[in-house]
C-alpha cells in the first residue's frame, strides 16, 4: 500500500509525538530526581584502590572481582596481602591509601612439585569422565604414587591466566604467565602445587614422603631421600624434612650445586 | 476470568518460557546454578509485577483515551527500561542487601522479552488488579521453569555426556524435553 504525504493524519501524528515527548521528559525528570534523592555516596578510595589492583578479576581473594576486594579492604574485612596477584609497589600504594603500613610479603610464583608424569606408574587404567578431581574420587586417582601429578588438568582448567600446561604427563606452570593467585594450589586434589618466591633459582620437584625403596618401585624420577643435596649444600639451605628436601630460600644463594649432584634430578631450575 | 484459572494458565498451561518461548535468554544463560537461577527468578517476578501495573495503567488511561494504542510496543519498552533504572537506584539506597542479592540480574532484564510479553498479554485482561496478579503469576511460572532447569543442569554437570553434546547442546535438548512435558498441561 502506498502512503502519500496527504494521507498522514496530522492530529494523530501530533498527539503521538506529543505523548512520546511528554513521557520521555517525564521519565527523564523522574530519573534525575530519583538519582538526586537516592544518591549513594561511593567511597572515592574504591577507585583509587582498584587502579592499584591488577584488575584481573580472578576472584582468588574470595571476593567478586577487584572492586569487591577494594570494598572489603575499606571495610577492614580483607588484608592487602590477600591479593596474591598485585605487585609489591602497588600493595604499598594501597596500604598508603588505607593509611596502613605494609611490611611487604615477597612476590611469589606457583610450581608443581612433581616430576613423575609418564615415568610414574599407574595403579589402574582410568577410563572415565573428567579431570583430576573426578579421578581422585576413584581410589585416590590412577597414579601409584600418592602425591603424583595425574596430568588430567584440573589446574589447567582452573587457571584464570592459562599459565599451566600438561607436558609429558605432568602439569607445568609457566612462570612468566603465572599471576600467583593460588587458585591452582587450592584446586589440585594432591596438593602438590607449591608457592615459592619469585626470586628462587631452584625448586624441589617431588613431594613424596615415602621411603626410597617404595619410591623407586613406582616412579623413575622420584626423590629417594638419599640426602646428597643436604650434604652438598655449603649454605645450610636445604634439609630433608619427612624424607623430602625442603629449600630455605632465605639462605639459598642459587649456586645450583645440589641440582647438579642430585642423582634423580629432582631438584630443578626454575 | 477467575484468579485460580489465571494462576494455572500463567504458571502451567501458558508458561512464559516453556510454552510461549519468551525469555529464553536468561533461561539458558543464568540457569547454571540454582542460587543464581532463583535470584534471576525473583528479580524477574519483581519487575513483572511493577511493569504490569504501570504499563496497564498507561495503556488504558493514556493510549486508549487518546486513540493511539498502536504506539503500545514503543511506549512499553520505554517505560519498562526507565522503570528498572529507577528501581535500581531506589533499591541501592533503600535496601543495599536486596540490591546486592538481585545484583547484575536487575539491569539484565531491562529489555527482556518476557517482561514486554506480560505487558502485552495483560491488555486482554479486564482490570488493573488482574493485570498485576497476572504479572505475579507469570513471574512465578518463570521462576519455576528456570529453577527446574538449573536443578537439571547441576545434575548434568556430573554426568558423562557424549563430547558432541557437552555444554550447550544438551541444555537445549533438556529445554526441549521440558517444553514437551509442559505441553501436556495445555
């Protein structure tokens, strides 16, 4: 149907336009009045703090995003150090905004303390659904080692920054991509992802507390608690605790002597 | 129409999501967890009741009187969007706890088709009270559908679904079966 210019009913046209403009103006004024009356004072510090947070919104602090964390900081519910992702200078800045003093925790990075992978034997063949968390429910996972990485990627799925990859049956954290939020540490059913200082040169890539003989029977790359690292270290920085070497990073100079001497190559360069 | 038949129609036989296929977006998007599904349901019910009252009044007393009823869709969208905006501001001040529990769902439903659907469906009703009740019942129907869906999806997460059906496809198939089940009422 053709509509000609003459066909337009000007009265209806006028009423329509008038009513629409009327409603628009009315609603606009109403919104303006309401926003004036119901204005909520937002703490100006929230924006300042958010600017100093990493804005990754990873949620590892347990609050909904960086803004939620900033609110919790102001309410005194959270601690500056609860955010593992932000840099040291930013944390100091936030502490200044809040009028607190910040002594400064060291920047950290996550590592997977397992070296086994495909060299670690399986108890049984897992043919089922899902990742490590599902495997763990069936007799504690398929690996013969009680603290062996299953390599099914629960941590890979959990990582908000795609920093973890499974290589040769064992999960590996990319230190450049790791934002140190700690989500993988809480996710891993074997609890073998550890937090080490970012400045660390070496780390112990095994978590087993079993005796040497038992370790050899299930894993080619496991720590046999021989103690060579402890005897080699000239700085008193590495000790066997519960059959597994623990590095004291405050004393470690990064000479890598222990790494060279370790017969199972359990101590690795980061 | 009696109130009981209005209720049965809105919740079961003419369920907004499963029979009339309105409001599918939040139905599929926010039904992953029971908690957030309930939050969405409550928010939608809330807005539906308010929108029913306002749009019905505007239609009967402004648009019909001035003989420009053809403008209904535009006016309704307009009014509902502004209404939700105002509601959000008021809630933020008056009841921060309700505001934070409704959270992101409130702005999400500003231009939801289910809300507009209720507003349009209400025009066939006789009185303002019936329109408001219809809004409430439709909201309950929406909440029921999204709540059932979220329960099923939480169970589905733990089940070994064939790879090609994982995630969204199986959700759509589930929605299809639910719609067939609700079709029995009609």
